[in-house]
């Protein structure tokens, strides 16, 4: 299976439309549609739901391996893969996660400094 076929299948399993898959993979909607049809043929599947089922059974799709968020990013590392090379949104998801963590840390720091300042003023 090609990279696009695998990505398309993964996104189909997440309920995305061809247009949405095209946006995320950088391919046209028609290319995505053709890729999915090739996947159906390769898996001997009757439709997309059947393809997802067969792919899970065959271990092609790991339902536990999510992409696009921090958990997916860490899952790549556990498998010895480079998560920054993931084309299914893991780098973007990880960057957003780190941004949020940084903002939360900064907020906590500021709150702590504010509390210290209040104490100093009071004494
Ligand atoms: Zn990923």
C-alpha cells in the first residue's frame, strides 16, 4: 500500500470526507478517491466501512494508534518512528500541545509571582 493509500484509509476510518482528506494530504479530491478505490480492491472490500474493518483485522490500521495529537506523537516514539515525519497531523498536534503547555506554565508563573508580590506588599 502506498503512503497516500494508507493515509486515505486512516482518514476514512476517522470519518473524514474525500475533500477533507485532500486538504490534509495535499492531494486532489479525485486522487484521494482513486486511492481509496485502490485500497478497496487490494483489501477485497465491498465498501469503505468493510475496508476499515478488514484493515483493522489485518493489523494495517491500528485502532489504538491515533494521529494528530500528543498521544499519537508519543505512540510514534514508542514504535521507534520519527513523529516529526508523520503526515497525519502529529507534528501540528504536538506543536499545539506544546504551545498550550507553555502558556499554562507562563500563567502559573505569573500567578505565583503575583501571590509573592501581594505577600511582600502586605508585610
Ligand atoms: Zn502520526
